[in-house]
C-alpha cells in the first residue's frame, strides 16, 4: 500500500510538473500575443457601443488601448525564459507531490489499513 501511494504521488508530481512547465512556457513565450488579444477583447465592447450610439454621443476620435503609449513607454513586454528557474519550478512541483504522498502514507501507518479501506 505504501508503494502505491508513493508511486501515485510521483506520477502526479511528474505529470503536474510537466504540464505546469509546458503551460507556463507556452504563456510566457506568447505573452505579447496574449496581451494583444486581451486588448482587443477589452476594447470590443467600446467599439460596439461607438458603432451603435456613435451618433448620439461625441467620442471625438477616442480610441481605447489596453497598453496605451501615452502611459507605457514600451511597446512589448520583454520575455526571458531562464532554464534554472524552469527546472526549479518543475522539481518543486515533483517533490511537493512526493512529500505529500509520503506524509499521507506516514499518517496511514498509524491506523489499521483494513479500517482505512472500509472508511471507518
């Protein structure tokens, strides 16, 4: 029973660490494209409102931008992926799941396994 818990904890840590690193790298590499999409999503209701009620209100060429050059001096967010930090995040996720599985097994050793399996 101990091996099953530890093996399952290692598998969960490995899978979670791999998926987390892959998703994190995917987001960080495409961060500027994600911000561009977010800007379009945020400005879309204003454009629809302007098209529908533009004749009633004077917008005088007001254009909404999520990261307006009037407030932000950079056009893109600089992204740098550091291998050591990626590996640290992966190993932290893996070992956290492994330690959690070990602590669960340690708590299980105190009780009678048959009573645990019967949920008593």
